[in-house]
C-alpha cells in the first residue's frame, strides 16, 4: 500500500539535515541508515552510503532514481553460488 499523496514523500529528518550540511560544506558523501526514505530532486548528484545491515553500500543518486526508496539500491542478501571443487 502506498503513502497518501497529501502527506508527500517520507524523508528522514536526519537525512535532510545531513544533506543540507553536505551541500553547504560542498561535500558529496553522506552516510545513512534510513532505507525507507524516498529519493527527491534535492538529493541528485550526491553519493549516499546506505547501510544494509552489515556494511554501507555506495550509491550515486541520479535523475532516474527519483520517487524510489533508498533501500531499493542497497541489497541486503548475498547472491548464492555453489563453490567449485578443484581437480586433484
């Protein structure tokens, strides 16, 4: 179920403060754990390190990402693959 339009997109207050601080200091990197925040045009051209439960994934925000959540670009699960045996 999506969020009501009259409420607007959800963005963490801490993420907004970090973005404003980074833009004023001319930094392009921000670290955040807020995976449920929506990407808005204010965040374009920033590099955001998103926490996936173990490590921070580095994501560069582009125009095509607007409207999506930050968590969509930071996978939480590893891809499974069988280990190959060495021939003796």
